[in-house]
C-alpha cells in the first residue's frame, strides 16, 4: 500500500508491513488509499468528540456527512445507472471503505454502512421515481437514509408472526401502523426502507419520515457508537403509495435478508478497522513504554499475544474480502464466509481493544486524563466494538448459519 499517504502524527499502520494483500483488485486498493486520505484528514480530527459526546440531533456530524457526499464516498457502492462510480468490485470497495472509516470512528463507519449498504442497496431495487427522490440525493450527501426491521419484540426473528408493524393495501395505498426500534440514522434521516407484514406476506416499503402519522423518538443514549444515532419510529395510519413498495408482495423478507448479508460483510470490515487501530496503538505503547528497565514489549507474553492478534487480523481481513468478492461475482448470499467474517472480526475487535487497555494499564482506561487531557482511542473502540457483536445479526446467529452449512437444515432446523 505504498500509495497511501503517511502522516507522522499517526501511529504506524502495521497492516502495511505485514498484510500482503493478494485478494483486493487494484481498483479496491486505490479506493483504500483514497478513503484513508479522507479519513486521516476529516475523520481523525473529529473522532474523539464523535466518540465521547452524548447522542443528540444537534451533535450529529452533518458537515462530515455532506463532505463524504461531496467527495464521492457515497458513490462507491453504486453503479453508473444510479449516479455511482460503476466500480467492477463495488462490494469489496465498499467494505474496504468501511474498514478505513472505522479505523478512526466506528460511528462514522456505521452511518455509512446503514446509509449505503442497508438503505441504499435496498433502494437499488426501487422504482425510478423512488430512486430519483431518495437514492440519488443520498449518494450526493443531500439526504440521509435509514433501514428498519427491528421492533420492540422482534429483532433476530423477522418472521411474519414476530413482526407487528402492518401495512394494509387498499386502492393502491398502504396504510402502515406499528413501531420500529433501534433504527440507525432515524433521528436525522429523511426516509426509511421498512420491513412490514401484510396479508400478502412481508413487504419492503420506502417511507418519508416527515409524512403525516410518522413520529421519530429522541436519540437513544448508548454505551458506544455515540455518533451513530438510533431511535424509535412510530407509525399511525401512515399512507404510503403502492409505487413506493420495493419488489413484489411477499418478497420483503428475502430483500431484507439479502441486504443484511451484505451488511454483515460491512460490519466485519468495521471489526477489522477497529481491531487494527487498537493493534497499532498497542504496538506503539509496547515499544515505547518501559517497565523494570526495558520496553514492555520485551516481555515474551506480549510478544506472543501480539503475534496471535496479527494472525487473527490477517484472517479477519481475508475473510471479509473473500465474502465481498463472492458477492461481487454475483453470489447473493456468500455463506459461510459472510457469517464467519462477521463473528470472527467483531469478536476480534472486542478482544483486541481489551488487550490494548490491559497493555496500557491506567493510560488505556482513561477517557480524559486531567493532567494533560490525555485520551487513548482504544477506550473509545472498546465501547464501540461491543455493538458490532450484536447488530445486523448477532454472532450467535452467525454461528448458526455456519453450522447449517456444515450439518444441513435437516439437522440444525
């Protein structure tokens, strides 16, 4: 990755030294270099504030969002027919983009993931009218999208029996009533692609969040990912034209699951980004911090620990890239790689952040040291990483997906 600009203010990227990328097409490597420069210039200076501030609409990084649109980052996942870049390997490029953003801020990466992969990918199947109204402004950074499946009593289980948000079709108009929960971007979004139940099965609808009957709750206050706003969406007799349905009646669950599979590749990439950041910070500390007259890294315990984590990073990055490249080849559900990548990379992020804090001792635990306002980004990543094991399909579910591949549905159910 010699094309990536170096900045002496940043910790050395150990991936540049030990990860020999034999998987990414040249196009994807160029995207990595472009997004890294963007992240170093625009995300890194904001990362601490984004990671520490309490959730609020006023605190959302609207200017950073618009800049991503202005500089074409939101165009990376899309074809030229939708005003995108038309890349040959757009899933691999998108996942790589997300890794580079997550290196500094998982909140920014999560906003990108939901905006482009979940809402954006779903809208690719919408009518020309809906794409012109929602998708094209999203790509330009002029509108923000959300994607809603989860409800107070339905998250992992998205079966028709579990979902309570109902869309009733009459005379070409759906009337929607229900309640969605933990919806990323909802407090600041302009529209949402929403999974609803109906007499024809599950349907995917595009709903204007400013429409009559729609109420969006205040941002949730979370452990981490504080720059990624989530909130409830309440729907009371909301009228949605049938033309704003995505796909055919009864196809909603397949559309949602295909989108979430892509999303899992993206979340795996966030895990790699956070893990790599924590690894780099930890290596720098181990090399420079002394105890008992020698660097902490001179202790064999930490040498072996970091050797193991380097191996884990190699595996995690290769897994998400393989899943992405399979999807780029036309495989809608690249299993078991997508499931493997998601649980492996996100658990690595949590483990590496915990190891980093342990290696740094009190300095790792500090959100802000009163003496000199010292802050360690590993603390932020530790809080942010946990949600990656939960959202877009819990890691327990990902293990079930892999087990189903191994044993078959007849045995696993």
